[in-house]
C-alpha cells in the first residue's frame, strides 16, 4: 500500500533534511548548501551536498541523490514504507493504519505492547546478569557464546517462577487485558495468571525498526514434558509468518546476500564469528511472507539447514519459493556436525567460511537429492534418473544456465552430457508451458551520457527559471524527452508553470512511486547551473536542446513506416538543426 501524498508531504516537511543527515555525517554550511563527507562512499574531501531550500541531497563523488526518504532508505536499508514509518516516528506524527483510516486505539495498544516488550526484555537481561541467571550463563558458556554476543542479541533469562513477569507488569501499572494480549502471560480457566516463559534462556525478537516484538525461549530445566523451544504467540505487534529472527542485524549487509538458518543459536553462533547476514524463521516453515521481508534486503540466499531429514525437507521446500521470487539460491549442508553452531565449535570459523563459499547451486542440490532415489548401476533406473535430472534442468529459462548445469549434472552423475542435452530438448519441445524461472536483473545504473546530461539540465532550467521556460516552451515539449520518467517530469513542470504554481524538487520527486525515478528526479534538481553568464548559458541551452531534439527525431525516423511522415520528420530535423534560440 502507499500512503497519500498529503501524508508523505507532512512527514517530509517535519523532517528537515539537514537535521536528519547531520546525525549520520557532520555537515558544514557553505553558501546556500551544506557539505560533508559522503556516507555512501569512502572519501577524504567532502563532495556530499545537502540543499535546505530544495530538501535534497546529492553526492558529486558517487552520484547518490534523493529526498530525505531516499536517504533513510539507503542508509538504513529500509523500503519506502519503513522509511516513512521511521521518519513519522521521529517527529511523533501519527500514521494511519494500513486500511487507510487511523485507528488511534489500535495504535495506542501497539505502542503499549512495544513498551511492555521493551521493559520485559530489559528484565530478562537483568535476570541473566544476576545470581539467578547462573543456569543460563552456564549454558551459554558451554555453547561458547561470549559476553559481547549476549549483549548484541539482548539475551536474557526468565526466572523459574510461575508469575514473575505477570507481577512485574502489574507493578508497572499494566492491566490484565493488555498483559494477556502481550502473549507473555496466560490466563487460565480459573482466572489465575501464569507466565508463558519461565526457566528459559530468552531471545528477544526484534523488528527492522529495532523494536522488541516477541520472544523465543529455550528450556533450561531439561523437563521432558516441556517444549525445548517456545515462541511468543501472534499478537497485534508480532506475527511469526511475517518476521525473521535477527533481520534487524542482517538487513545491513551490503552484498544483498542472506544466509537462512534454522535456529536462534545458529544465527548467534555465526554472528559471533563475524557473519552477520544471517536470519532464521521463527518456529514456522519458510513462506511467501518471509520472502517479502527478505527481498527488501537480499537478492541472493544461501540456505543452511540442519543435515537431518527435516533439514533437507525444509531446504527442498524453500528452494522453489525463493526461485519464483527471483532470488538466486545456493545450498550449504553441514557435514560432520548436526548444525552450523556445532560445526563452528568443532571445526572453527575459518573452515566454516570456506564451507560457505563452496555452497552448491540449488540445481546441484536437487540433483544430488534425486540421486539418492536411484540405483545408477541399474541401466533402467539410470535412464529414469536421467529423465528426472533433465526435468530439473529444463526449468531453467536461459540456455547458458542450462548449459552450465548440464555440465555439472554430467559430472555429478557420470551420465554423458549429450544424453542429458537430448532429454532436456525433448522436454522443452514437448512442453512449452514449463514455468519459467524469472530472472530479475538488478536495475542498471543510469548511463550518464551526453543525452542524459542534456535532458537533466534542460529540465532543471524549465523548472527553475520561468523566463527561460516561456522562451523554450516554443521549441521543446515534454514528449521530446523520450525517457518515461523525464517525459512525466516535464509534463508536471509544464503544467505547474502554466498555472503559475511553485515547483519544489523534493515534492515533485515524491510524486513518483518508483524509488529509482525519485532519485533520478532529485538529481535533476540538484544540478548547478550558472545563470549569470547569459552568452555561455545561451550556447549551452542551444547545444543541449539540439541533442535532445536529435534523439527525438532519430527515434521518430527509425520507427516510422509511413513515407510521408518519414519525410516530414527528416525535414523537421533539418530545420531544427539550423535553428538558433536567442535568450
Ligand atoms: Zn558519495
């Protein structure tokens, strides 16, 4: 969903871009703008510029640019909605709930639940540090989890007392209803209250915005009748199908790659050896909703589940969900240990890294799993197996990919390449309905060529100088810009100018939903053009309008089949070539 333009503008207005950015990199005033060291690339002399008038930033070193939203999205690795929430939070602006109407009672309730989780997490942590936390500390010592890691994950301990948290929350002034709704306390049929978690090592579950939204707890009493792991139930602030453990830490990974593991302890063990891009699902199978969250931060995933049957099953289940969502999957399987945590303590961090680097493609993993079902010494079974392998490979949409994996499959199985090729081709010929794997390529950076430069500066001039606009509009129109974003932008600029409306760069950029478009438009508004030397300006304008028009006519000529139109276009192009605009 997208919030209304009014809300987006309100929140932007309340968050001055200089204030916001200044808390990430120190800015110094220079003329009309502020400059500082760019937080997006390494530099020793400042090329990062922030304009308080335009409420935009631009880095002349790496080209980063945008509004306060784009800044928060890039620096915090948030999507637009999260950036909006973050900025709204920063100024205590009440955002409507998802259905578009603002339910203040629900918002209040959620805030109360966040507060409850915050103080309970703190209490669990204090329990761990106190004398009663010995049993949990002993366990963590045994597992080799050091002090820093315990703090980093906010680990805690729930006392072996049936109503410790209930009493604690009552003392803090919360009433029974909200305490029960937090999921931390259960109300029994005879109206007594008892804690959900007691005698457990506690793992706070934290969302991308850094709020504690629930807990996982590991039993330390070794009671055969209690579950080894227990999680918070779904509440207004927590839904286990939509959250991933440690996403608050993993989201900051720069490689857009996440490692998917099974349990809390795997995440923590990996983080302790410096692998921070790790998440785990919370006691539920990996599903589509998890992907929505994960996709904000990664386009590659390594699955690293336990080496038992359940782990293999979970892997085979996760692969198609990931693939369908355009995520590149590799599979790592621990050998010689039951899980990653045990692997690290047995073989050390270095061997673990090596093992991660050798993670197999998901295709190879599927082939190896299939291989277990066949006896390849039996010629008939070998034929069947070849068919199965070919089926897996035929799902790949790119011939190059197919070629790579046919090679790999041939090596794994010692079936000849030609035989697999033949089978794959038969499948492809017979079945054109095989679901294709969507290979979403990352968006290409805008090629900053002459044409792009010309379009940017003419758009900037049209938007910021009404006198020049009135002259230039006789020669150029929005469609001349060809590029979809620029055409849209030009249309809005023309419309606002013709209606004598002011033009604000940041506001205009945010009229576009696509983030790349927002950045592209911000870049236009952050240009620096010297209007004082009119001779030089006149030459620049003439040169650039010619470049834009030439591209426009060339496209027209190229795409026109009608002889008459074609001749007209050629004629217009010639006329325009000789034209000189006096400003
Ligand atoms: Zn930069």
